[in-house]
């Protein structure tokens, strides 16, 4: 290979690596800006939602606050565990992909020395580790989804019970406003642990 051709290949490889590094840098900047925006919009949306709820059912809104706080506190450790297991899963996938690509690159040597079963067993062990971590990730995700869909029911039950005990009349208009506002707030409540985790 002529020396200028080798030099051109090195320049192309350097340029590709440089472009990749800069694009990753800009992705991180955009994610950081989105995280900052998510923080203040979450606070603003929750404040507006609580004002709407207070106007719809009055003091019974206060009964929903402990349930909302409890939902956030139950969701926070689940979100941390989900992130932890997801990071471990990514590491396990990296290990398995490295072993698989190494086996594919050295296929001739593997065939020559009859090491196929050894590498097959090693890759299967890595797959089993990855499968256990995938199960853990999906189990945590199931808990989060369960909380996501049961929190509006629990908040509604607490608020309507408070309306009954405080003798606040319930009409179709204020019940609809209450339930619709809870549906909007539901996603915010589930995202609060991610907002908190983003600032740690």
C-alpha cells in the first residue's frame, strides 16, 4: 500500500471519530437542556393542576396530596432500581456482543482447533446473565406501570371519599374536571423520580 493511501485512510478514520465525538457531545447538551426544561415545566404543570383540582372539589384536594406524595415516594426507588438494572443490562449486552464478534472474527481458528463448543458455552453463559438482567429490568418496569395506572384510581378514591365526608356535592362537571386533570398529572407524577435523579 502506498504511504499516501495509508495516510488518507488514517485521516478518514480520524475525521469519522471526530464527527462521532462532536455529535455525542451535542446529544448530551440537548439532553441536559431537556432535563432542565422538564424540571420547571413539571413544577408549573403540577401547580396549575392542583389549582384546577382545588377549584373543582375544594378542600377534598388536600386528601389527594398524601396519595400523590406516596406515589412519588414509591416510584422513586423503583426508578433508581430500573436505571441500575438497565445499566447492568447494557454492560452484559456489551460483553456478549464482544464475545460474539470475537468468535466471528476468529472463526477459522475456532474451526481449526475445534473450539466451537467452548465459545458456544461461553456465549450461552453471557446470554443467561443478560436474560436474568432483562427479567429484572422488565419486572421493575412492570411495577412502575402498575403504579402509573393505579395512582389515579387511588387519588380519585381518596378525594371522592373526602368529598363524601366533607359533604361536598359532586356533579358531572366537577367530577369530569377532576378525572381529566388527574389523567394529565399522571404522567408528571411518574416522571418526578426521573427529574430528581437527573439533578443528582
